[in-house]
C-alpha cells in the first residue's frame, strides 16, 4: 500500500506524531511519501518526496496529521482524486480524526485492509453570473455566505430549486453537510445530524427574527443565495479565503458529485465520538 502523508506542521505536536507514523509504516512494509516541501523535516524517515500533485495522484490512501481544519483540507484534496483518508489527531478536538496519537499501533489494520469507509456527502459551491460559472469549490463541512462588510447585518434571499422561499436579515447564512453539523453550525444553534443521514442544512447566523431557525433539506436540493439589497456578498468554503460574490451574481450550493471517504479503523460510532469529543469536554 502506498500512503501519502499530509501533516500540518503549524501544530506543535504534528512533527512528532508524523515521525511516529513513518516509523510504524516502515515496520509494516508500506511505501509512504510527502510532498517535496516537507523534505527538510522528514528526510530522515526514508520517505519519498514528490510534487504534491504526484504524491496525491499516485497513492492508495492519504493520512492527514493535525486538527479538524487540517484533516478537512486534506480530505478535499483526497476526495477530488477518489482517495480515502485517515485523520490522525495532533490538534485539540480533532472530531474528524480516526486515530489518536497513542493509537498508531492500529495502523496495521490500515495496511491489512481491516477497515471500513465512512462516505460523507460533500457540497459544491458555484458563483454564477447568469448561467456562467465564475468560480467553484467544494466543502466537507460548510460554506459561509456573509456581507462583505462583516460588521453589518444584511438581507439575504435564499431560493430552493429555483423557487424563492425566504429572505433573512442576519449576519450571514451557513450551508453545511451532516459532517459539518457538529462544527460552526452547531455553535450557531443548528441541529446535530448523523452523517449517515444525507442532507443539506441551512442555518441563519444571528437572524433578526423570532421564528427563523435551521432547516434541513433533502440531499438533491439546490440552494441559490443572493443579496436582497444589491450588496456585495462573499463566500468561504470550509473556512478558506473568502471569494467575492459581485453584484449581479449569485451563489449556488448543491451536492458534490463525489464523497469524502474517511477511513474508520476503530469500532466507535458517531454517537461514541460525539460524546467523547463534545459532551465530556470541560
């Protein structure tokens, strides 16, 4: 099995955890590599170093090391190439991690094929000008649409399958997957959704209303979002740098054409992880 490692070395524990993974993979006889930018940090491991595109295209699986943001970023890179991904926690919460740093002995199950795949629905975001696609991206967790002047509320129109259904006076709207229901959406008052229940969530952020709440749509829903006041909006997919939605344009959010496939080595289920990571936190 060929493994590509994607560590987030801004995490203080990530280098040590990554070195431990390399040691375990070497003992198991697995090939492993990094993108060339990490050669100076991990040349001692005996890994191969390739251009990032080649490293990701040529592997059988990706191992991401870091927190949730690192794992989600790597999951997008893996998903577009139809590669499965295993997250290893070198962060704080790491809800998406399949292994903790003290469980590296379980990597033998990965090499032996003794694992399952959690197939997670993803979203595709498009900025449209009429029927022309100006920009597009993918989300594992969520996309955030706000006023470009973030200190002000804005009026945002949302349509479902081309039929307008609501206008929100709010700080923004968050459209998320079930995977993302335990992230920003949860903090904004949205529901926790089992990721096996494929759906699309919409949560208005700080709506100036007594009745606006989160909504859950079927997975084939297409949501269209634009400013109700001809203001400039911006959209951010999984927390990356926001992209401007110019006046006269709109955002379209729908189910992606592929899934993110997370490697599940342990037997814990969604509720086990939810309780361990969130309910027991102090």
